[in-house]
C-alpha cells in the first residue's frame, strides 16, 4: 500500500492521458491563482467602443457584447471553477466518510437503515438537490457546491462502504485492536489511509462533474449569480449572440470541456494505477460506477 | 420471483416515502422562512402572516406533511400560488413535452452507444477503435447546454434544418410539427448521454469477449466476431439494461437544462421557473414527480434484469 501511495505521480505522468490530465488541471489551477492578482484587463473594464472584437491584440480571445475582455473573464471563471470543484470535494468527503462509518461501525439496525438511506439518496439527481436548495437560498454558487457535495457524498459513501468493510476485517486492523487501539484510533490510523486511494479516484471524477454541474446550474439560474464570473454564466450571457458571434460561446464551452475531460482522464488513470484488482483483469476500461448527475 | 418483486416493491415504497419526506422537510427546515421568501424583501409582516396562513405553515409539520401526501395519493397535489392552477393539471400538460423528449433522447443515446460501443471494443487494438473511445471520452466531458448551443448554431442557424426554439402551440394535434420541434433537443441530450453509455457498452463487450462460452464458440470454428455476436451479445444486452436505468436520471436532468435552452414548455423548464418564482406547491410536486420517475425506472430495470437473467432468478428461489 505504501509503495502505491508514494509512487502515484510517475505512472500518471508516463501515460499520455495522465500527462494531459495533469497539465490541464495545473493550467486551470495556476490561471485561477494568477487571476487573484493579475488579469490582462481589469475585471470590470467594459469599453463599449471595443464591442465584439475578434481574437487579436490586445484582446487575445476578443471581447463580448459589453466590450469586456474575454480572456480576463475566462481567467476569473477558472477561479470559480476551482472553488466549486474543491468545495464540492471537501463536502462530499466529509459526508461520504461520515455516512460510510455510520453504515459500517454502528449497531446492526443503524447499519441497515443507513444502507437503505444511501440507496434512496443515490436516486436523487444533484439537480433535484440543487432545486431544493435554490428554492430556499436563491441563486448562489453555494447551491452548486452543496448540491454536488451532498450528491457525491452519498455516492462516496456507497463506494467506500464495501471497502471500509473489507479493511475493517483485515489482519492489521485486528492486530491494532489486539494492541489496544480503540475503534476511533484504529479508523484514523489504519482504515482511512487504506481507503484513501479509492477515495482520491472518486474525488477526481466528482470534481469533473462539479465543473459540469456549475455550468448547467448557473445556466438555469441556480448557480453563480451576476457577481460571480463563471464559465457557466459566460455561456448563459453570450448565448443570445450565438448567431452573430459564435466565438464568444465557444471559449467558455471549450474551457469547461477541457477541464472536465482532464479530470475524468486523471480519475481513469488513477484508478488503473491504484486498483490492484483492475490491473490483474483483462478489462482495464471498465468505467466507474458514476452517479447520475450532470447538467 | 414473486418474492423478489414483493421485497423490491416494499423497497420502492420505502424509497418514495423517504423521498417525499426529504423534499418536504428540505423546503421547510432549511434556513429561510418560506413565507418571507415568497413575499420578497418588500413583503410587509401582515402579508407574510397571511401567506403563512394560506400555505398552512402555522400547522405542525406532521399535519402539513400528511395533508400534502394524502392529497398526492388521491391525485390532488395542491394549487399553484401564482397561477392558481392545479399542480396535477399543470404537470400532465407539461409531461406531453418532457416524456416524448426523454424517450427520443434515450432512443438517440442507444442508437449511438450500442453499435459504436461494440465496434470500439472489437477494434480495440486498431486506430479506429481507439479513436472511437477517445471521442466518447471527449463528448462525455461536454456540458449539455454547450452541445445544444453548438447544434443550434450548425443545424438551425447555419443549415436551417430545424427550428431553434419553442414548441408548436397546437402541440400534438399537429404531430409532425411537435415531433420536429423535439428532434434537435433529443439529439443534444442523446449525443452526450450516448457517449457516457458507450463506455459501458464497450467494457461490457470487452468483458464478454473474454468469457469462456465465447472462447469455446470461437474454438469450435466461429470467428471471434461471430462468436461474440451470437453468444456474447445477449449478456452484453443485460448490462446495457442496467446502465440504461442509471442513465435515466441523466436524461431527466439533461431534459431540464435543454428545455430551458430550446424554450420547450416541459416539466424541466416549469421547475426552473417555479423555483425562481418560489411557487412552493408546484416545486414540491415537480420534485416528487421527477424523483418518482427515477425511482420507478430503477425498479422496472431491476425486475426486467431479474426476468432476463436466469442466474439471478435461481439465486433468489
């Protein structure tokens, strides 16, 4: 296990898809960081004389209907994307581990109840959760973060439950128990580090879905509000001009698709390198049990 | 088999009850006074109090829940706060758009995913197979709205083959027009969902190729492809049914977004509008119906799977 944890980077980098995934994700994160203190133009700069400029200098990707620089807004959108992806990942990790622990470590009745609850919750599309949250909280980026986080938390719980069971009955956990560790100590010291690889793979995929969900939910008005620059909002704002200025729609869509593709490919590769049963089997392309999300 | 259907039905009923409870509670327990939210920031305290009375929000929660769910069971899901129409009537009217759209999208997804998935598995060591599976990965990463915008741009604005927006006022009284209005939206959802489904078909096919019975058939003189088509495909079909059940939720969600993009008067756009307008009775009903559809199809898929796969049947009896 430990050799796998230290050596995850090299196999990823060695494959073409893993390299693509790592490079694109790094670019998105760096863009988000750079946008904190530098963008080609000020975010609020809107020069009506410069409306609908094609790609060129100084507006590399052109401008939109308000004369705002597209590249600046794509860069600011990357920030939102990173916030949503990381936020959703954090929430789904907390919910996933909590639910999975409740479904494995507690009394029998509780375990059965939690298992059923997880199955029912799985049938709830993220969009439904988002609609519930949005009908109370209104339009907000947090709706996206929480909806995806909750939706994926349940999925994480389902994926981790069997894994958790397996680890709990393993020799080293027994040995830990024999050495006098409490259940909590045992879970923290032996169980969680051992289910981490499965978890990280799931997180990579869930971040991809979070990015897609942000685009869809912001488009239908459940996500980013007018103050949040986001790729989903850019799509919604430029849609009306699609016939005259298709490029304005192409850029944000391309940014979303490339980011999601990168995260999905990373997830696939991570799965291949961390799942020992997969490499033994002939079929390496088995897609993961993806939850029903999207937008 | 009967025992299985009974247990599965009990689970379905339990699932529906939990779902209704969650929807009900989420809209009441979450921070934010619903009456205040509906009245808006300018709502006077008197207006808010009156709204609370009208909505029955002063009743204890269990009373509210049972009066809602009792109504749902007898086919009365309440009345819209804004238009004053019956929620059930509204839902039935919008379903005339959403159900055909969903079925057409599913058809498109299958037409794309099954042949291409099998093809890419059979040619997995050739360029064409790799290209197909890389292409599927790429399309699966595309947001449905963006796919829709690009398709509108190409097929409606540039080529002029389809109308870009709306649904004929006459509805299904003019079936041809209604059908044509749904073609492009259905293709949009179908392409993206089909790309996701294709990956599953591919892996199911790869799995079948390595099965003993396919190998035996190949050893008896069939080519690999013949052996797969005759003996392997039935088992691929079973996994496709399962995955299709999972995809339903994806198609339902896709329909919500796409109805907004194509300006179609379906349940999805209704949900978006009603959430925006905070029309609680309608939102509650729509959420319940959408969740019920997803749960019911999951149920149906499990039963069909059970009937078609003799191994599962024997295991339960």
